């Protein structure tokens, strides 16, 4: 097979991408043809689905994603229900100003989870229920300054998993975070997350898997062995694992062309993508490998890290890069 999804299918590893509405509308053949699982880059976040007022929903982007996936025989990863970012202003400001009480906030969260999971019940393979709760510090732990934690306390996380499981019993429920597979160079966050997930599961909280975002930077050391051994460790806990947001950014000349300033990035990037995929292939508990956008054209990187980019497997003109061919070859040879 000469597509990522075709080659991945032969080894039962769904290959995925985050998609924006533009990816779907302008480049349906790549968005539909190369991937067998899709995630909304923003489509299913609370701010997107209930932007302006409680109970006033906008499912345009989420419906578009789910319909596109159906049309193309793709699975869907839902992303994400409980996160401190991209929340509706009415929610955050209302609670912070005291016009939404703590009890009302619990109720709004419950309603959010049941409404969204209910709308797409049976159509979502994996849900990123909770996202980015742990600190990068060593030792790491749940961030006490996280908006949800200050608002409702740590029990908000297990409660979200319980509601999600009730709302869609067949969806696989994930805890998703970054720097949890050795990217931080210390494994502090890996240790904290794996310990916490284990404790929650011992208490019966329905957490089925861990999503490692895997946002790499060619300027940091990346340790493929540690990446793989961390995946193996999650697997030994009985967890499924998803690579949920892979990309490999580097310094670039400018945000428009996204040409790496260091020509060695042209070698480091495909190497790091390939090392992640090979680790994913070799650990049986890894059930999907998703990149966070396939084209540099609408990658999240340049607007977040000034002076960086070139993070995706296709360039700004939607041409496949060496990283794409490396992934394809890894799958074909697996
Ligand atoms: O919706 C507004 C739009 O109305 C406005 O015209 C436009 C002008 O800038 O902004 C739009 O919002 C942007 C939104 O993406 C939708 O395009 C926000 O400014 C922008 O900050 C937001 O960025 C998203 C980012 O999450 C927010 O943290 C990225 O697209 C999205 O790829 C990124 O994804 C996250 C994952 O969910 C979690 N892990 C990290 C990852 C990268 O940050």
C-alpha cells in the first residue's frame, strides 16, 4: 500500500491526524486518504461546541468531522472534555465572578459530558476525557493552579471519567498529556501520571488508556529508547496507549515558508518521527498513531512558539516531506 492508512492497516495500526475544517474542505483526498482515524483539532472542545451561552450549541465543526470520517471509513478520536484551555468565556468568567456556583459548575460539566457524548454515542472510538493536568516540574503532580483543580478539586478528573463512561459505555477513555514519555528528559511526569492512573484504576475509575501527545522539538534531546520503554511500562499496567498529537518542530526562517534554519533538521525530523512510530509498532498496547495536523500550513506551532515550525509531515504547500516517506516506509517494512 502506498498510503499511511493502507500500510498501517496491514499491521493493524490505525494512523491518524488532527484535522481542521480547512483540512477537510480543501484537501479531502489527503485528509481522507492517508489516515484511518481523525481528531478535531478544535472541533469538539467546549469553547467550540457551546461558545456563547449555556445551552446554545454549535455542532458545525464536530458534525462535519464525524460526517467526513463516516464518508471515508475513518475512526474518530474525541478531544477533549476536561481541559483548562479553550473553555467558553461565559463559563470561566461566570465562575470566577461568582455568578456560577460550585454546584452549578459540577452540573454544567455533567451536562457538557452527557450532551456531547450522547450526540456522538457509538461514533467515537477513543475520547480524551481529561487533558494536561500534570506539572512539568520534578517531582510532577496534578497542577494545583489548574483552573479546574482550583474550582472543583482533584476529584473532578475521576468524576469526568465516570460520567463519560456512563454516557458512552463503548468508547475507550483516555488521560492525555505531553512530556509523559520521556520528552522532558527526567521522566518525572511519566512517573507521576503512571502512578496516578494506576491508583485511579485500582479505585474502579474507568480509565482505559493513556494518550501521549508526543510534541517533539529537534533542538531538545529525544531518547527513542526511553520513549519505547515508557510505552512498554504503560502497557504493563494494562493500559491501552495512543500516540495522540505527534509532531517534530524546529527553528525556522519565517512562519510563512517554514524552512529550517539548521539544515540538520531535515535529517533529525524524519528520524524522530520514525523512532516514535517504530516504538509504537513494537509495543502491542499502542492502538493508534496520530499526528497533530498533517500540513505545516495550519500547524499550531508557529503561533505558539515564535520562530519555530516545520513540524508536520507535509510542508506548507501540502507536499509530502521526508518525514512522510519515513513513516510510510516504516509501516511498509513492519
Ligand atoms: O476560534 C477563533 C476564531 O474565531 C478567530 O478568528 C481566530 C483568530 O486567531 O482564532 C480562533 O481560535 C483559535 C483556535 O485555535 C481555532 O483556530 C485560537 O486563537 C488558537 O489559540 C487555537 O489554537 C489551538 C490550541 O490547541 C489552543 O491551545 C490549536 O488550533 C490546536 O491545534 C491546539 O491543540 C492542542 C491540543 O488540543 C492539546 N495539546 C496541545 C495542542 C497544541 O497546543
